[in-house]
């Protein structure tokens, strides 16, 4: 793992405290707010340490009662920030997709560096460490870059509207093609598993084998005592029926939510995209936009296969609270007017 560290420290002086506004006595100059910006590069799947230290020397330290440390993953829209870890004295709590993967390094009394294990592409971004110690508020920001991800494509599991385990091998080939993708290879599924793909339903691969990727072993998915990995049924009779693992490449065009005044039936959704000089998006499009471009929207919309889905790259309450994912609502009645639509406009 290669860590590249570039640190810029900006010191600002706090204005007079609220105490000085209600008394004639001059207040002491409070300690400065220090903003430290670092850039860290890490290989996909490795562990990484994001630096954060208490810059003001005094008798207090991170383990002391009254010291609060908060790590946050910062979004462009601050309202979409993700809580990562909160430490108050000896009590610590991790949140969402970071649970069981992050902890404070605490090499000494002034060290609140954050360790993230098993880094995925979704961990990439800006992180903020806030240390609140009485009148001292230290803010340190770190930019995390993740290297080595296979950003040229994305693997996604697929089953048709007729339900799970309903496709022969040739039908799986056609289903992936219909969704702007191809049936994935073993190597592509293996890379997706390393990047965090965990799926309990077996699907066809391009070599005629049937496999499924497990990161978190559990009883319904091959047993809790078997280790993580690609579970295999080996080569199967191509007339047998399974799901499929499809592989979609980077988009050559624009995937977007089409703003409409009302909810649409499926046919109305198809026509709305056509009226916007586009086509209704395919499942491969939504996965590529989500995985490779970080597309995030908490609105369920029609797709070309009659499914309703929405992409979440920043987990949050009422959307996808524990993980980044493309959420499948289902294959509702196509006459139902309860959803919007995602469109795709190809490059000219």
C-alpha cells in the first residue's frame, strides 16, 4: 500500500467568546482553529490510516472525559454527509457501512487517526476529523483516493421479471445483452467480489459455470463455517435455470432522472424519455452510473425491463441505510402510476 501525504495547515483565530459579550472583563484569546488537509492514496482492499492529532498541548487527551472526536465523510452537499465514527471518552460508535471496519489508532494521548479496513471504491472521498476540547475546536480534513479499482466496468446480478432461477444459459446471455451488458467472466466476478460484492443467488458466468460471491458467510448462503469467496456449482447443464451475473462497461452517454410533474405508468415512462430525445434506461446503465460515476438518487424509477430501482452511493436513513447499492423495488404492475423514470441519452 502506498500512502502519499500532502499536508496544508491553515490556522484561524476565533472571535471573542460569548462570555466577553456579557462582562466588562477582557477574555483571553482562545486557541486557534486548525484545519489540516491531507491527501492519502490507498490500493483497493487494503487498510488505510487517515491522520488526525490534537494540535494544542495541554493536559487533556482523546481518552479523557470531555473530549469528543467525530469523523465524517463529507459530501458536496453537507446535508448528505455520512457519520463515520464518534468517540466520547472510552465510548466509541461506528455508523452505516463503516460499522466493524473503522476504529481509532490511538498510538498516544493525542492521536485520533482513523483506520479503515478493507477499503472499497465507495470509501473514496473527503473525510473530516473534528476534535472538541472545551474552547478548542480542531478540524482536520483528509482526501482519500482509492487506486486499483476496475473502473472500466461493473458486475451486477440479474434475474428477469418472471423471478429468480428462471434462465437457461442462452437466456442469460440474451438477458444481459438486453440490459446493455454481457454475461460476466470468472475474473470479472472475482474482482467484483474483492470489491465487496456479496450475493446469495447463483448465476451463470460466460464459461458456463454457475457461481455466487460471498463476503459475509452465513447459513442460508453455503454455511456460516465456510470462508468468504466465490462459491461454485461448477459447469452445469445449460438447460438448467439460474440467475445471471452481467458486466456493463462505462457509459457512453448520460444517465439521468427525468423530472416529471406526475408519477408515470411504464408506457408513459417509456414515452417521456422518447419525448426528451432519450431512451428509458437499462439495468446496465443504472449500475454503471452508480458504480463508476457515483450516481445517487433516492427516487424509485422505471427501467427498460419493467423493474423499478434507485441508486444509492451515500447510504442514509430511508434510502439505503447500511450500504451503497442499487435498490430493487420490484417488477410492479406496468399500469401502476407510482414511480418516475430514469432515462439514458447516448453520445452523438
